[in-house]
């Protein structure tokens, strides 16, 4: 089985995740990258969208989770995204990166990031 990599990078959302009251009330910027391992052979041979993961639908599912649900931890948010994508699409593995550029760390930094990789058999 082939494992081709399909990515959706740099999705940006305003959402309300975090431990601090201000984060939950006012929200902040979240950035998400997705890398999916799938087999694109049939899609490449037929040039037909029905044989490939529809990245527009991937975006919609990620957006729905990030914007409509609320989590204290970006670890939980990442896990929820991974599980949803593995359940919804014909993919073998997914890597999810969630960045919180303005995380309240008490000092200067470029934010925080979690990266997780999940395989179909891990869900």
C-alpha cells in the first residue's frame, strides 16, 4: 500500500481554548497544519475528485472543531482533530500541529505548539 502525503498547512482560526479566563472569553489565534498519509494512485490515474481526500472538507471539519468546540488544552484539541479526520477519510495516518502564537507564558516567546501523529489502528 502506498503512503502518499497530503497536507493542508497554515489554517488560521480565532477560537476560545485555554486555561486562562481571558483566553476563554476573548479568544485568540490558533494555527493548524495537517499531514495525511493516503494512497493517491487511483485519484492520479483517473483525475477524479471522488478518489482523493477532499481538502475542502478537511478544512471544514478542522474549522468546525477549532471554532465551535472548546478545550482547555491544545493537546486535547489536537487529539480531537486527529480522531475526526481518521474517522472521516480514507487515510492511514495523520499528523496534526496546533500552534498558539500568543500563549500567555509570562514572557516573550513565539507561542506554543503541539504535534501529534496518529495511525488508524491507534484510534
